[in-house]
C-alpha cells in the first residue's frame, strides 16, 4: 500500500484526560457527606476501586482496593475513624507497598490494625490525638489522615517528620477539604490542627484535566 504524506498545520483542540488524583479526593469527600458518587467519576481502574470501596465502606466486610494505593491509604484511616470493622485486600504489587508508618500512627491512637501488609483487618475506633508520620514515604498517608480526623469527636494534630515529598498532592487534598466545608488549621512548619466533630458538605464539581498525561 502506498501512502502519500503532505505538509500541513495541526488544527483543533484536545482535552486532557480527567485527573485521577482529583477523582479519588472528590469521591471520598462526597461519600463522607453521605451522598452517592456518580460512576462517571470512575476514570480508571484505580478510581473504580475507590468508588467500589466507598460504596461498601459503611457495611464493613471485605474492601477490595484492587491495585490502588490511594484507595487503601485514604480509606483505612477513614474506616478507623468511623469505627468500622473491615478487611482490606488488594492485588498486583499493592500487598508489597509500605503501610507501617500510617498503621503505627493509627495504632498509637486507638485503632487495631492486624498487619502491615495486605490483607489488613481494622477494628476498634480511632480517638483524637497527635498523629506523627514521615513525609518522605507517601503523601497518601497524610491525605488519608486529613480526610479521617475531622470525623473524630475531638481535636487532633498531624505532625510531619523529616523530608517532605509530593507537596502538591497534599495541597490538592487541603483544597478539596476546604471546598467540602472542612476546616484544617496550619499551626507551624508542616503541622496541622484538625477540629473534631466536623461534617462534610457534598458539592457538585467537575474534574480538571490531568495535564501530566
């Protein structure tokens, strides 16, 4: 087959794919406001895992995170804050990904966490306190705590220790919380005070494009 190529100018527009990072956060906030998420927010297998786990969260049981580290690291502290007995499972390389830094912070404040690798069973109920996590392992640990701690019946603090990475993702979480009516107060160099007894407010939002793709 012969193909002839002639010079020309590119025309038209392209839309960036929806941001998975925003989708995870928006779905979590909507679910914590007691509202049902739209399946249109499921833009990938990872966000579908978050969607699935959020739908099953309040019933406890087995929560299948697929291969999504975000689903696991966001929702394990949320389940602890809500006092839900659940078992988190995952596939692919997810069982190998580090969890001990987050789990230890939860254990020190009342949660019962069965293991540091999947499958992980969580029980008990998280109580307010000081949550210390390293900043150089995963910003998802910090985001998970930021979503969970406003649900507690008293005030808490998050203290980030050591080097800080993925700062932009934490800022994204803080913006989502503000837009959902949640108050988080900065009290120093990467420390936050989170008042307890807060309530999420559902919001209508569209996902921005993920220009990194």
